[in-house]
């Protein structure tokens, strides 16, 4: 029965966070994708630097040096993955006999969408392990943990949706791929149930790798896009939305912690 509740909780947590984020991202916010990219930057950086990385580095028994190596490896790894995708795209069109306009390679910006999906999948996988661990301690704690994680995931999922739309994904594909990514929590929950000791030892490293993807996308893909709109009014708007994204993550984190503590 415990395994059943773990699968149910991870599935419901993923579906609820996706549904809440999609209701915002694919309706109201999708009309303002360019502006909302700034909000995504704030959400991704705050999630990585103020929530996920501190959680990983303060895990009892965590090897700080090894976690920093994982962070560096993640940043370089996501750079190499995106570079390989761009090179493949460039080679594909190099000798196709067509003259492509300057904006043609906007398609290659979509590679950042795949990177964020991979990072989000890792993050959800770690969440699933945490939910499994909580259920094995006490089912009530497991439910509260799942609710807290679902609540905290909403702003991050909003950021992911905006990034996917900005990268050229259709609304339907953004929803589908985000749903698949969220279901990695179920896999994490099942593996956590069967291999709890070894799975828990991996959590800090999985969280660090996921965080490295959030930092990489924010700094290498989204911020350069924002610099292409350098007017004062737009710059003030961008900074304000970044700050709003940070505040949103902090508020949701506080609410989820309060809910979990009760």
C-alpha cells in the first residue's frame, strides 16, 4: 500500500503543479512571452540559488567538494549538449542549397527548451525520492511533503512553460513535454521506495545537476535575449520582472515550508 500511495502522491503532485502553471502560462502569460522571459530568469535563478543548491549543500553528510564538481560538470555538460545540438543543426543546413534569412537559426534557440526539460526532469526525479522517503517515515508526512513540493513547483513550471514557448514550442508540445518531465517524480518515487539508502545519497547530486541547468539557461540563453532590448523603459521592466520572479519563489517557498511544518 505504501508504494501505491507514493505513486499516487507523486502523480497528483506533478499533475496539480503542471495544471496550475499551464492555466497561467498557456493563457494570460503566453501573450507576453518576451516580457515573461525576464520573470523566468528570476524564477530559475532563485529556485537554483536560494532553494535547491542550499538544500543540496546542507544535506547531512554531503561532500561539498564533490557537489561543486557536480555543479561545474553540469554547467559544462549542458553547454556541450547545446553546442552539439547547434552544430548538428548548422551542419544540416550548411549545404542544403537554400539561402536562409538571418532569423532562420531562431530554430536553434529551441535547443534551450530541451536543456530546461532535462534539468526539470532531474529536479522532479529528486522530488519523487524525497516524497518516497517521507512516506516511508509516516504517510501523513508523505502527503504534506507532496503538497509542499507541488506548491513550490508552480512558479518553476510557469518559468519552464514560458521558456518553451519562447524557444518556439507550440502550446500543446509545451504542455505535453512538461507533463512527461513532471512524471519523472513517479520514477523517483518508485526507485526511492525500493532503493531508499542509495537513492537518498544521490539526491544532492541530482539537485545540483538540475540547478546547473536552471543557471545555465538563465545566464547563457535568456539574459542575452534581454540585452537585445536595451532601451531604458524595457530594461526597468526586465529588472522589475526578475525581482518579481525572485520574490515569487521566496513567497512560495515560505508557504510550502509553513504547510510542511504543520
